[in-house]
C-alpha cells in the first residue's frame, strides 16, 4: 500500500513504545506467534528490527514490527487484542510507527494486508493506498494428507 497523509483517528490514551528484544515474550504474548520466535530473535540481532508495543491503561493491547533494510522500511505482524479493537489502537500504532520513521533516510515504507480485510480499512484511513495485488501460493501437506486438497 502507498502512503499519503491520512485522517485516521488516533487514541491519545494509547501509549506506543519501542521495546528491546529482552521483552520479546511480552510482545509475542499478544498473539500466538511463538512459532516465529526464532525468526524474530534472529532479526533482532542485527538491529534491523524494531518491536513496538501499544498499551492502554497499563495493559498490552497491540503490537507491530518494523523491519529496516537498504533504505526500505516494512511494517509487519500488526495485531490488536480483540477486546480492544475499534478503539483506534492499530491506527495509533501505525501513526506512531510512521512518526518514528520520519527521521530515517528512507526511499520506501510499505506494508501488506489482505484485500477486503479489517487491516485494509484501517490502513486506508491512515492514508495508505493500494498499488498492487500479490498472488500467494502455499503448500499445506497436513491438509493434502487428509484429502482436503486434491492433486
């Protein structure tokens, strides 16, 4: 998605902080990403990854990850705790991410989301505009073994 200045409403009660890798477990606890722990830990070692945590009234309510490489920043793994959705947590989190990235010398900031999903609506309000659609292919051996997918 391409970004323009948007009108997304932020929640002034939501605090967004960049957290160190030592708090990765707290960040991962927002969703079930434990399978990605090794990948995220590896990306934290070279300084290319920034973990951001959103809190509301002292409770972790959202998270996101910024990956920086070769003058390109990408936003990944955005999530809001279900009980805190529709309180502008994601909008606040992405807006604060963009503010942090303003001081970087970047050629591109990008993110991707599912067409028609909740994320698309949020990102559009913030000012991102779609510029391409990407086909995704997958193999799921467990489903193939159970006969869910014909060959």
